[in-house]
């Protein structure tokens, strides 16, 4: 509405609209018994409905951060709150609301068939039988796995297993999705299916936290980009701004580069 039409007492919507904080991470550290510093003095706020992309080189702490957000790894110092409540006091809510795709797709396989595997999450959450069936079938179709619904998951290819993990979280219908390297091992059509799911989830207002070094696949969908380096968030903000000030030290490559000829298609920069 044009501001001239607002009554005098009206407060501009920019002031009224405040994104709700979902995760609050304060001075988080994780030091392993062998002395490895996994996460170091990391503070971060994650807001409802945003698509937050976190990148960083191998070993920068992406998977560890995801495991800490899920309460699977205890911090050495600092705290994490989910909707304002310390993580350890809100495990049930967390389980209901947050779905995850692990980097190691095998670690997530539970069922004897794809259908059974995908149904595991919604069953655990106590959904009605009919609802489970509808959600599982929709997830199988959305990820291109419908034809294989009676197949044993362990015999799927690496890329298909990753799609299965995505189907699992789609069927759970949570509000927050954390994905660790969701594109690993996927061929072009596999990437497109996962991207399509991500797009739908974003349009449906879900909060998406994507940890990946394959920035080029998903950058356009990101609201914020964070760079993790040696366990610390070193940069955080609008993706374009962050990429404009990339330094080689982070080990992250700016994906905005475009190729015009086949001979240009190389990762070599010399
Ligand atoms: N249980 C553990 N004991 C000791 N060190 C660990 C343990 N788990 C993780 N680390 C270390 O923590 C650091 C962060 O690991 P993490 O798996 O989070 O990296 P990542 O950013 O996900 O890397 P990648 O891109 O290869 O997936 C690494 O140096 C790793 O060796
Ligand atoms: Mg990782």
C-alpha cells in the first residue's frame, strides 16, 4: 500500500515485520579430546523462512555444525537455542520440526524398501496411516523414485540414496530442513530433482540450511551466504556481497564465473 494511503498513526511495515529467530548460536566451540578444534567461538542467528547457505573448504566444520544444530554433538563451550529454548530441553520439538539430509547417505537408511524407509520418519512422529501413505507417495514422486518404491534401499546408487534421504525429509513435513552436501554424487537430473524440491520447500516458507561447497548449484536460491573457515563464520550476508570479498584463504571459489566455450570449461585458473 502506498504510504500516502496509510493513516497517520500507522507504523511502516518494514518496522513491524521482524523475522523470527529459529536458531541462536552463542560463542559455540567444539574441541575434540585429541585437541582438534572443530568449531571455534561461533555465533550465528538463523531466521524462520530463510534459505541460509553455508560453505567452506573440506574440514572447515560444516558437518560438525549441522550435527551440533541437531543436538548430536555437545559443544565444549557456548550454547544453542531453538525457538529460544536450550537445545537439550527441546529435543521433541526439534525432532518434529527439523529434517536433515546427512552427507553420508548410507547412514540414513533404515527400511527394507524405499517406501518403508521414507515412512519411518512420519510414523515416528505419530501421523495417521492415510496421511503417511499420501506423504510418502508424494515424496517418492517428487524425487523421481516412484518406480523403485519396493526396491531395497541399500542397492540404490549413491545419487539415488541421496534422493531417498531428501524424500524422507519431504515426507516428514517439518518446517526446517538441514542438508549437508545435498548434491554430492548426483548426476545432472539428480541435481535438478533435488533443486526442484529445494525450490518447492522455499516457496512453501520452510527454513532451509544448506551446507555445501557446490555453491554454483544453489546460490540463486540463497537469502544469505556464510563462509565457515577453521570452525568460525568468517563472512555472512547477501551472497553477492560475500563473493565480492572472497579471499583465497577460505578455499572457496566464486561460482559466478561463466564459460563461453568448451575450451574455457576448466577449474584451472592459469
Ligand atoms: N570425532 C572427531 N574427532 C576429532 N576430530 C573431528 C571429529 N569429528 C570431526 N573432527 C574434525 O573437525 C573438523 C571439521 O570436520 P567436518 O566434518 O565438520 O568438516 P566439513 O566442513 O564438513 O568438511 P567436508 O567438506 O570434507 O565435508 C575436521 O578437522 C575434522 O577432522
Ligand atoms: Mg562435511
